[in-house]
C-alpha cells in the first residue's frame, strides 16, 4: 500500500511539472512567435548587409563596406540572442526563412538599408517589446530592446554615411568598427566607451577592438 501511494505521488508530481511547463509555454506563446519572426528578420538583414558590403567594395566604397560588415555582424548577434530566447520560451529555430531582398548599386543599397532599419524600429520591435511585457517574458523583452537600440544606431550611422556618399566621398564614415559580442551594438573609435552603453559589456571584449596608445 505504501509503495502504491509513493507511486501515485510520483505520477502526480510529474503531471504537475508537465502542467506548469505547458502553462508557461502557452503564456509566452506570442513572444515565442515574435522571436521567430525577429530571428528570421535578423538573419535576413545579416546576409543582406554582407552582400551590400561586397558591392560597396567592388564599387570602390571600401570604407562604407566596413560599416556594412560591422552591421551585418551586429545583426548576427541579435539573431543569436533571439534564437537563445526562442528556445527558452519553448520555440524551435528549425527551418530558417530568409526573406527576399534585392542587391543593387551601393547608393540604392544604402537607401534600402535606411528604410529597413526604420521599419524595424517603428513597426517591428516596439510591439514585440510590449507583448513580451504583457506576457511577463522579461528576457524576451530584453532581447528585443537590445536589437531596437542597436538598430537606432545602425540607422544613425547609415544616414551619416548617406550624407558622405552624396557629397562624393567617404570622409564622414569611420573605417574601424567594434561590435559588442553580447548585445551586438556597434561602435567606432570616436564614440566607443569603457562599457557598452546598451548591455554594459567591457570595451576590451568588443570584437575588433584595438587599444590605441595615446602616448
Ligand atoms: Fe553591448
């Protein structure tokens, strides 16, 4: 009888744990769905900017190519963060979907990149953050917020680059870029600080960081 009762308690415990897991997954379902959308979006952006960098190089815009490459790496880190959170909230990242995009001239590509960053900032991430907060999925909200803040900086740098290209040179664009390995934020040597302004990662851990001797 005692063994029978122990067995019943074991079964009930397992059932209770599975029940809690199922409840947790369903409570964050929209956030998991949004993470999958954001993951595919960032994967597409990363691939697209790598191709834009190749076109920029072939057209002689080697400095702008560096910016496209840095932003591509940044988007890849956003995608990695989204994927990790997607798994945390019970989703899967199988069957990645890369959306269709066009690769044209560098000036057209830069214009398309500006529109793409604006779209993410205005239409994609604000709603995703709100939903994650409603579903009490704080880590999902953080991943979306880091990507949103990173995209704001991408847009700013792309706009400055567009002004430089329109004036006929690349003098207003930095050649060197650092990428925060944790949140994906990008910096150039002029605006890089001791800690990442988004996630507080140490500057010496930034990808591509080179300590410049001031002596
Ligand atoms: Fe960071």
